[in-house]
C-alpha cells in the first residue's frame, strides 16, 4: 500500500471525528455534571445504595444543607464535599437533584 493510501486511511477517521463532533451532542446540564460526584455515595438517583438518601429533598433544602456543610467546621465527609463547590455550583446541584423523588427510579 502506498504512503498516500495509508495516510488517507489514517486521516479519514480523524476527519470524520472533527466534522462530527461540533454540535453532535448537546452538553448535559451543568447541575448534572456537578452532581455526578454525589452518585458515588448517594446513588445515581439520590436513592442509594450508599449513605443517606438525598432524593426527595427540595432544591431549597438541599441548597441550605450544602451551604451549611460548606461553612461549618470540617468534621465529616460532607463538609469536605461541600467545600469543593462555589455557592453558584451548589445552587445548580440542588436544582438538579431536587428533580429526583424518594424511592423513585428516575
Ligand atoms: C464520599 C462520599 C460522599 C459523597 C461523594 C457525597 N456525600 Fe453526601 N453524604 C455522605 C455521608 C457519609 C453523609 C452522612 C453523614 C454526613 O452528613 O456527613 C452524607 C449526607 C448528605 C446529606 C444530608 C442528608 C440528610 O438527610 O441529612 C446531603 C444533603 C448530601 N449528603 C448531599 C450530597 C451532595 C449534593 C453531594 C454531591 C455534591 C454529596 N452529598 C456527595 C457522603 C458523601
């Protein structure tokens, strides 16, 4: 196989990748990306398995909890978790997680 043919074969997937990428996937909501961290310990829908269930809490409840955890002296896991986010990010996380209902499977 000639060099030209090989390089054409190698370039095609890259060219397709470059042209296919922009706009191909809508970006997930920012709250979802930020809250993906929470799934490690609270389950992907906030219902566990794991530590305390966080599904079923309202956005304002979650936001209040997280801001409190962020500001109190560091004692537990959550105090450290909450410190990893800005207040604006905490609002996005709370708004996103509030859509999940307790015992639900969504
Ligand atoms: C490394 C494990 C871990 C991660 C990651 C984690 N949590 Fe927690 N979470 C815990 C533990 C353990 C508790 C219970 C003890 C405590 O409050 O410190 C808890 C408790 C909570 C509570 C209080 C629940 C209640 O009923 O009082 C909320 C709200 C909460 N987490 C939200 C979140 C959110 C939102 C995230 C993602 C930003 C998150 N957690 C990430 C381990 C984790």
